[in-house]
C-alpha cells in the first residue's frame, strides 16, 4: 500500500477488521488492546456495530502495526517482536513498549530504541 493510499484509508477510517487483525498479530485480548488504543468499551461496541474506526483510532492501529513490523524485523520473528513489545524494556525505564507507545511521542521513543538495538547501540 502506498503512503497516499494509507493516508486516505486512515482518514476514511479503517474497517474494524483491521483492529481484529492487529489483535491477532499481537496475540492480546481485545480487552487489553482497546484501552491501549484509547478506545472505551462503549465506543468499541459502537465501532464494531458501524464496522469502521474513526481517523484517530485508525491512526493508532496503524501506529501499533508499524511498531509490530519494526519489532518483528529487529527481533527476527513476529513471536520475538510480540514478546519484546509486551515486556518491560530497560531502554524505556522498564516500561512496556506498547503501553509507552500510546502517544505519538512514546511511539517514536520505542522506534528509536528499536533502531538502536538494530544497529547495536542499545542503551
């Protein structure tokens, strides 16, 4: 998917199925993932019924998917990437990367740490 296509999809709102795919790829219960994405239970049920996330929710789904892709690449497999994203990391002050990535600033820090690990400059 090109960047412009992704921007259009996020702006229009991703189908709720993308959230299900992310949940499956992260191997997390929906009850744990949805709050990390800033979606309340009531909103999640409304989105599920409507079949589409809003733009902000879609952007956060893409953010987490991007982090999973980067972590999987750096760690050598999706399983290792998933494990890394859901375990406390010294480079993030013992915070869990997915929880740290609930904001864009935190997400950038997680990506920076993965970049340092990838280049052997872990600190």
